[in-house]
């Protein structure tokens, strides 16, 4: 458990540096979802992709990323968040290099799947470290706000940067750009990130891990196939129903286990239950909802399960985005062109309403001077000798 003394060691400039490192990691993880889009025609022509196989350059990454997020969060809890972050960063950098050097369609798809798996280890470990290196309150909310902005910035930047790199360089640079970033960040892991001890013991249950991964991957896949729902409903609804059934079976099995992948005491926390749907079914206003729900969900999670909670929050956000497309795209596709935008926003408004209803699960904010901190830590009084920069991140 992170103590107040350990938190104090990471004050001032070091705290800024640790937040920056974690934000850079999240930036590139989300960047790789969109940066490849504008490079698809060029890489498809060079590597002789079929028309059906080309979209899998994106799908292979998102499936493994969304599917392994909760498993990655559990790994961060069991082996330590900083160690998991370092392994994920090395894996992400190495698989990015493999993508850049791929000489065939098959090799690129395999490397993209491995890259998504590494990202699923890197992202929840980063969020767990962000929570561990900042104290609950305004400082942590600012840090999570920056982390959320980095993710949004990565997604938006990918569209532009992918086009620039493809036009003025080569499509391989959309993957190769991650390599110098990873090499620059890796030496900073031991220098500025907090050493967070293992939060829990236990082993990775194969059935739980495979079930969670299969269920999430099936839901993400079904959602990505949403445009085909009018022509082939089974192609979309089949994976969605399969994924939901598998997840239900895993959760029911978890009730009978002493150390499940998703612990009952984590899911019993009211804030965690509320933060996930708020952060997931939103889209519009993502910056507002995601920052608040992520901060609430990680603050309320018990310390031994903070990695899993981070993975769960990331996973629900990924699934929420995918399901949003699954809901809106078919409606827009069948509506007349003059009213397609109006019909598109109708289910989006309904989804936002469901998120608002889930918000009622969140208790009132009772934080303030003298309030207890998560994990039983005693609040620390402001130290006027630390200066403004340090106080903003307390």
C-alpha cells in the first residue's frame, strides 16, 4: 500500500515528470488506433492486402487492446505497476518496430495483435501509477485530466500525423515513430516513476483471463462490424451476444472463487460501479465525463485492485465507443440523408441519458480538509515551503 511518506518523496518537479511520462505513454497507445488509418491504402498496396483483410490492420490492434485490458490491470496489481509499465513499454516499442519492418500482410497483422496486447498492459499500469503518484483531491484530478487529454490528443493527432508521415515519408513511419518515443521514455521509468509494491498476491486464472479476453474481444469485434448490420445482422449481433454471454458466465464463476480476476469487493464499491458506465455508453462531452469518472473510479478502488480498476475503466471506455458506433451507424445508414444527422443524435442523446442515470450511483463528494484518503492514508497538510508548482500537484 502506498503510504503518505512514499507520496511525499514524489513532490515538485518529479511529480510533473512522472505525470508527463505517463501521459506520453497513453498518447502513443491511443495514437496507434488512428495513425494507421490514412496509411492503409499505401501499406495495403505494398503488402498485397485483400480488400477484406486491410481493415484488420486496425481491428487486430483494437481487439487485443480492448480484450486484454482487464488482464493487464490484474498483472499490474500482482507484479507491481511500475514493472508492468516497463514491460508494456518495451513490448509496445518492440512490436512497433516489428510493424514498421513487416514484409508481408500476415507478419504485420501478427505484429499489430502483439502491439495491442502490449498496449493493454501499458495503459492500465500507467493509470495505476498516476493514482499512486498523486494524492486524492485536486492534484490527482488535474493529473487524470491531463492523462485523459493526452488520450484524446493521441486519437485526434493520429489522423493528421498519419497523413503527413505517409505523404512525405513512408507508411512504415506510422509505426516507426513509436520507437524513438519509447527509447526516450524508457530510461525515465526508474528515474521518475514511483516504486509501487505489489498490491496483491495470487495467480492468473486461465479460465477467467481467457473468458474476459474472449468476451471483450467479441463485443469489440461485433461493434466494429456495425455498418454491416442491415446486410448481415448475424455478423454483428452474433459476436455481441456471444461476448455478453461469456462475460456473464465469467462473472457468475467469479462469485465462487477466492481470487477472481474481477474481485467482488471491487465491484461492490458503489463509485466503481457508477464510474464505469459514466466513462463508457458518453462520446460527446468525453473530456468532461471521462476525467471525472476516471478520477472517481480509481480513487474509490481498494489499493490491492487499483490496476484491475484501471483496466476496467479503460475497457468500458473502449467498449462504450464501439457500442456507440454499433448503435448510431445503423440508424444513420437507414435514415434519409436530409435527416440522418438528426436521427444519429437521437440514440446518442439516449446513451447520454443512460450515463446520467448511472451518475446517480456516485455518492456526493465529501472530500475536504481532514477527509480520509483512500487506503486509510492520513491527509497531509500543505507545506508552504514547497512553492506553487508543488502545491498544485499535492
